[in-house]
C-alpha cells in the first residue's frame, strides 16, 4: 500500500484527522475500514480494516509522543490482525518507531493528514489462525452492520 505524498497543513492534527486520511488511503486500496473497534481483552482498535482477501489490518493512531511512549499494551492488537500499522500526523518524530520495543520488523508506519496518507514502512504479514480470523471477521461485519442500521434508524435498537 503506497499512496501519493501527504498534503501539508498548518493546523495541528488530531486523531480524527489522521483516521480520516488513513481511511481514504486504505479505501483507494479496496480496504474497508471502521473506527473504534472493541477487541477481546478490553482493548479498542483506533481503526480496523478488512481487505478483499479477508486479511485484517489494525491501525493504532498516535498524535503525541507521550501517548506513544505511554502505550505499553499495544502488542495486544497483534493477536487480532494479520498486519499492524502505526499512524501519525505529518511532522511526528518517527525515531521511536525504530526502537525494538515498537517491533519495526512487524509493525508498519503510516504518516497522514486529514486528506490522505502514505505508507512509510510496510507492515509484515503474520497470518491469523483460522478460528481467530473467523471470530474477528464476524465481529467486524456485525459491528459495521449495526453502525449502518443506526445511521438509517437511530431508534432501531429500542424497537427490539
């Protein structure tokens, strides 16, 4: 997944800006994305995506160095995806991602703004076990369907 150069912006970016840019880039590659996905174990993926082959991608967004360095449980995401990416705003110091604690051989790196994103380092593919993939894919599909239903009928959950 590579994309055009990221556009520049003067305003500081927030996580939703980065999510928007990453989602646009993934969509160009036919990878469907949903945000804020709860996972087993109490974690929540900033973005979870599903490609046309059924591979699951998780993207963890960081907009501050303190948030990045304080996240000691990010490796929990690896059990729920085939590929894992960090996503940061343009201008973010990328040096920490080269440290062994951030698994540079496993974790990809995306730089984004609110309009687009670029893969700076591709993520390694580590295939999920079939049972785990099925569970994660079903949860993804059901969550996406519930969100669409809520958009069409915000009171739908109250009916049943």
